[in-house]
């Protein structure tokens, strides 16, 4: 079963915090910065499988077949998103979620 966008956003948030939690960064880590991290997929806007990562006041769109950035930017946090895409299973999970959203007419879950 495909993961929800909220679950995937939680995985990305945890991944970023884990990468920044080394002993050298402990005092500079601002976990609350990632509380509003969101993932969006808009198949009605573009037929190319993509995910938009919205973080603070920045957003960037990425191709979920290749993990490459299509447009936008996340500033210094972009490197963490790119590393997350390279993690085993991430792109597959995103592609499964894309198919579910596309099948449901642009909505994450079919309304009853």
C-alpha cells in the first residue's frame, strides 16, 4: 500500500533532523523549522510525476523518477532533500503515492 504524503513528509523531516543531529550541529539545530514541512503532488497541473517540497517560505519541485530538481529552491536544506531521494525506497514510495493520487483524480484518498 502506498504511503500518504503526510507519512513521507514525516520521513523527510526525521531524515533531515537525523543528519543535522551530530555533535557539532547540536547547538545550531532548530527542529521547529521543519514542523511545517509539506509534500504536494499535483497531477492535474503537470502529467510529469513530481513532488513539491514546501519548507518554511521556500518550495521546490522534483521529478520523482530521477530525483532531479525541476524548479524552485530550498536553500541550504535542498541538499538534505536530494540525499533523501537517493535513499533506498524513497523514489519508489513517491511513485506509488503519485499513482494513487493520479488514480483518485488529484486527491490523496478517495472520498466516501
